[in-house]
């Protein structure tokens, strides 16, 4: 199959996967996948249609650093200068600009699409945003430096790394999403960076801040049960539950992306991506990564990491999320 035909087939699989999971966004909008990219230097959020990479929307947002997208298509943009902006699908029109943050870092969407969680390194809080109400509904103190976070597939827990070189991970009970509470603190023997739950919820994968290993922790005991060889740190991790499940590990300084079998924890394939491709997003059967250092966006087939698209979106491309419009 040539690249153009492969991209069409992959986009169709993407839409089908969202429809099968009951996503409201896919059903309401026809399942058009878009990559939402933060161009921090340009103060822009861009929406690129997939698989062709055409910029379909561009919206000015002050200091956009990280982004997360809900199944409805609504996106949460985090600006470390102190604001969190909710933007609408299709138009990227700001729906609300939420203040009261000191140094917000990373957002994550709950599996039901009703809530967003945002870490604040300055206050040490984990904030809960009600997406329907478009406001912060609660905050819980987890610890100074709160940064990367991961939400359990069933939505009942959030794990928060305290810092980009975290020696402490905080587990928050979110079974009542609007009333989070800290239930335990985990001290690690390694410096954790990114966190991601496996699709079955049994393990949490932690990218390293200082060595070439991703640790796989038991979600129940927090003990390291396996290690995955990776590129130079820091590494970021994402999963595709599509099919048998797949894990992806980036190394921006190593210019590489790995496809990992989450059951055996063995690297199935390793491909070259632009230097500085730290962040990544998955959806349907697509993987997209962006380069903070070159401004490149790379789209790949999730099954075998075959490249589908390479394009430059600006001087830098900080973060990426995949939405359905």
C-alpha cells in the first residue's frame, strides 16, 4: 500500500475506533481526526487535519505550553504564566480562561470526558475542572513541583509526579472526581519524568529523567515489576488500546520512537523521528509526535510506525493532542 492510501485507511481506522468506544465527539462530528499543537514561541494553537497535515485553524493563546483534548473535541491549553484556557472544537474559540494558578504545568482528561485535571508546580495543587461548567470545582494539595500526571483507565486514580526529576509520586483517589483526595505517596529510587497508565490499569509506566530505562510499576503495590530499554532521557510514554494494545516511548534527545509490546515489555520496532520529539499523542490507530527543537510534526501508523506525514508547523512545536471534530 502506498503512503497516501495507507493514510486514508489509517484515518478510517481512527474514526472507527472512536465510534466503537462510544465517543460523543466522533458521533457528533463525523470522526474527523485533528492534531492540536501548541506553538509556544508563536503564541498559537494550531489544528492540523489528519492525515494530510493541512492547518485548518489557528488561534492566538498567550504562552501555550501543554494541551489535552476531550472526546467532545474541547481542548484544555495550559500556560505556565498562570492561565488554563478551554477552547472549542472546530473553531478553537476560547470558551473560558481560568485564573488562580501560580504555575500550571500539565492537563489530563478523565476517561468519561467530564473532568480535566491540571497540575500546578507553584502551589503544589492538583486542580479539577468541570468541563461542562467550565470552572475549577476543587483543588487538592499534592506537593510542590507537581508536574506530569496519569489518569487510570477507570478514572478512579490520578498519579502525579512531583517535579520533572521526581523522587516522589503522589496517588490521588478520584473515584469522586470532583472531590479528590491523596491516598498515598510513593518514594522512588529513580528520577521519574512522565507517567502513563497501561490500558488495563494494572501498571503505570514511568519515563526516566536521568537514565535510559522506562520503569513499569504495579498500580497496586507501586513496585517496579519490569524495565523497558529506551533512548536518552527524558522519555514520554503513550498507549493505544486498539487491538492487543501497544505502547510507545519517545526519546527527544535520541531522535527515536519505540513501539513496545506491553505484555512482554520488549521493543518491537524503533524508528527515527526529528530531534527534539519529546511529546506524543495517540488515537484510533495513529501516533503523532512533535519536536520542541525543530518545529516538526510526525504522524505514524500505530501498528508498525510506518511514517504517514512529516511537516513543519513553526519554529517549535511544544505539545500535541489528538481530537475528533
